[in-house]
């Protein structure tokens, strides 16, 4: 048998039909659904008189729109249009008989945090969702990617997707990370290296010692941002850490099925002599705590650097960098660590897991956030929130001056009331620093939870190593 | 879906790289439960000020480009979120074709589901077409999917590649779900086999 990558193996196990030109029908094991990209898909099913083919493999949770302030069960907390969208998901979940975690359920949270937490996401699966950050689930060695609403409807109706196979790209992070450097710094640094289109047309497999050393939470952070590098999916081969994380979760296999699953899961790795269409290697030791300075996730620099000169770029990036600096209100040569911020957002499907909250809490413990700062922690799920409360992290945040919120996407995309105002500058653990992403004319700097926590304390972008 | 017909139309130049789907349709317009009506908010934050007044400099507000059917843009067009509201907004405005040196994967595939043709051409070709688009409403560009060509107003012809299946679906206005439903037997068989091989799924 010819050597295969992990992606090849998962792909091959899910092909229902392949045309001569390579157009394939791929079977989908898990379909995750949220309120924003699904109403038109369910409407399409109703119009055509179609059913959901596999309701047992379809899991829905409202996350994008929901308020994260306590007392949100009161519908008056939501604007009319958000309320309609969440109500539509409530109804669609009930009408079509799919698994559902409503806002009132403690298990509710960001769909990409809920899936793994409940054991829906397992190694070797195909996982899709009408959300580009579906790549997160690749941390389990699942082939997971975002789809549009037409494809959501297609999967609901047929449990398959029409796909052509992507190319194989290997991103290897060798060696050990230095103190203060996290999974977020890895994934941002990779995008800084490859650019936001460097992974377009590829599925990325992340590997190397620094990746193996990451916890499952860290691996999810890395895969989550594969899409920001242009790749629809990022993967990490499952190992003992993966199996340990999965075992015992509500929807993970049990008993004999667990044994059978393990037998297959242990074959899920790229063969030594597998073919790679593109390879990127970064030394773990070379990665520093980073922040973004511009309006594209590729605008990444170590916190010790200065704001770059647009003239130092080439092609269309020269005007793009100038536009970014104008938007961000920055000048070339300015030290990144001198940039003052107004708001700190800790949360999102990138960094809203328990390990992220522990890392942030370790930095702020016994300290106060800078006077006048708006700072919030939005746990990725109700269960993360509960665990953080049990571990005393919530108290650390509250004593430091953070708002302690309910679970949801919140200020990552500002579809709920958590938004930046014009010119407001935010240190954010989310995944996109696009113009207007966190609010009209809001300014976003992306970074790790520890770095965001450090910024909350000092009031400026800060090298977390100074506080360690 | 309507069939994709040959376009002879106005092309609007948008010479920016990394135009993301948040720019194409900002999040506040994702709260709709319909597919239609998003055209008025296409490029909302670049197109209107906070009071809702048009920003005259923005290309689609200029008289020459209000009826544009083609967009010419920089590399990595449509990056970011998977929101299909982006092609819905383009379509609702009247854009049927986007020409760029590269597209983000999810946006690219979403276009085909909505009768929009994304065309990838080399940077040099896009540069020529960008200049052509800047001539305004007197310069009509021709997009012929059948022949896989774009012709500038000066008659310069550029050939492009497109996946044969996607081309077939666009030209004939075919609905993917209907096509896949015809393979229901194969899906049944696969599902039965997978239930044996991986019963835990």
C-alpha cells in the first residue's frame, strides 16, 4: 500500500462516491449547527419537503448571538432580530429532532468547545459546521472544516458533502517552546510566516515536538486558526493525550466499542514516507510571545518589536499595511509595548477553554486591572465556567476587576451586545483582527490569554515575561 | 438556481488585498433568517457613514459603478468567516462574477452555490482588467463561462480555469442537493458498511 498522510487516511475512509474528475461525495460523521448560518438551510429543507437524514449525528447550540450577561434567560436582554434567530434554532432543533443545548442548559457554549467537551468530536471523524473555525476539531485527528449555508442544507439533507480533495501541507514545530510562549503564539507565528493565503487549497497537519507537548486545549487553539492561514482544515495526529481527553465523555464510545475505536484510532498518523505538497518548519525556540499590529491575522510580530513601515512590504501589501496602520491609529517605528489599550477580551473558540482561563488567572492573581480598563472573561461553555468557579479562577478574575460572564462567542465577532466603540482598542484572545470585526472602527490586537491578562494589568500591550 | 449566462457588463475595481467577509457583509446583517435583501448592506462599513449616508469615494457609490455586475479585486478575496451572506449580498446587489488573483476556499465554493462565478487569473492579468475596470461605465467587460474567457473592453482575451463539474452546475443552474439525492443508494450502502466498521460513530 502506498504511504498516506493522516488526511489521506481519513478522506479515504469517508468517500461514498468518486467521479472520474475527482469530484467526491464525502460522508459526514458529525454536523454541528448554530443559529446564524442555519436558518436558511432549514427553511430550504422545509420548502423542498426534505428531512434531516441523520438527526443523531447533528448537534445544535446557539452561541453567536446570545448575550453573556447573567440573567440572559430573560428574552428582553436580546434584541428582536437575535431573539428571532435563536428562537428559529430552538424550533428547528425540535421539529427535526436533532441534539440541542439551549441557552438554559449548563452545557451550552461555543459550538467548537461544546463538541469536544461532550465527546461528539472523535478521532478519524469528518466534522463540519457552518462556521470557519470548525478547524478546531482537527486537534483530535478529525477532518473538520467550515462550510457555507448551502452546504449546511446539503449535509442536513444527505449527510454528505461534494468535495474535491485538498493538497497535503505539513507544518512542523520542532523542539521546545520558551517560557511565556503558548499555543496561540505558535498558531499566530505560523500565519505570520505563511500569510493568510499560505494554506489555501491545503489541509495542514501540525506536527513536531512542540505540538506533541501541547495539551488538547492548546492543540485546539492551534488548529482553530488554520483557517486564518487559508487552510480549511488543520489536523493533529491523535495520541495518548487525545485518547485520555476523549475517554469517559458523554458521547465517547464505551466498553467493547471503545476498544474497537482505539484499534482504528491508533492507525491514524501520517506514514513516514507520505507525500507532502508543501512543508513549513519552524523552530519552537524561535517563537516569541506575539501580538498583531494590523487588520489581518498575518500582521504578527513579537511583542518586543516595533510597528513596521508599510514601505517594507511588497506588492498589494504596501497599501494594505498603510490602510491597516491608518485604521489602527499607529505609526511606523512605534514600540508595540507602548500601545495603550482600553479593553481586554478573554474568550472565544480560540481561547475560551479551561487552560486558557488558568493561564490568564495566573498572570492577574493578586493584581488589579488598570484603572478605567474594561476587561471581561467569557468562558467558552457553561461547563468551563463551572470548572473555573470550582478552581477559584472566577474569584481571581473578579477580584482583579474583570467581568465574569456567561458562555458564548461574545466580543469575538460582536454579534451580541459586547462590542467595541469607534476607536476603542482591545487586547483580544480571539482569532480575527479584521476592520470592524469587534465593532465599527474598533481596533483589535490578537494575542494569547496570558498576554491579554498582562495587558489588562498594565494598560498597554505587554510582554508577559515581565510579569512572570 | 438560475443558469449562468454570458455577462457583458460593467466591472467595478476594488484594488485591495485580503478583502474579508466581514468587509463584504458586517456581522450585524447576519441576524436575518432569509437569503435575500442583503445587497443594500454589501460592503456596508466602506459604503456608508454612521448616519447611513453614502461615502461618495467608495466605488459602488460612484454613478459609473452602481450597475456593476463584475468585481475586480486583489488577492485572497473572501477570506475569513464562512458566512454565505457574503455571496448572498453580492448577488443581491447584482454582482455575478468576481475576478481576483486568488480566493479563500470557503468563499470560493459558496459563490458557485449561488450562481456567482469567481475567476482566478494571474496577477498581471488582474492588473490589466483592474485598469480596464477603472475606465467606468463605458468599458464593458465580457465574461463567457462556456468559453472560459474574460474579454476586456479593448478586446484583450484572458482564459481561465474552472472545475468542470462546477462549470456544468453553473451553466445549467443545477441544485447540488438534487444531484446528490440521486446517489441515495450509494449513501445507504456506505452508511451500512460504516456502521459495521465504525459502530461508535
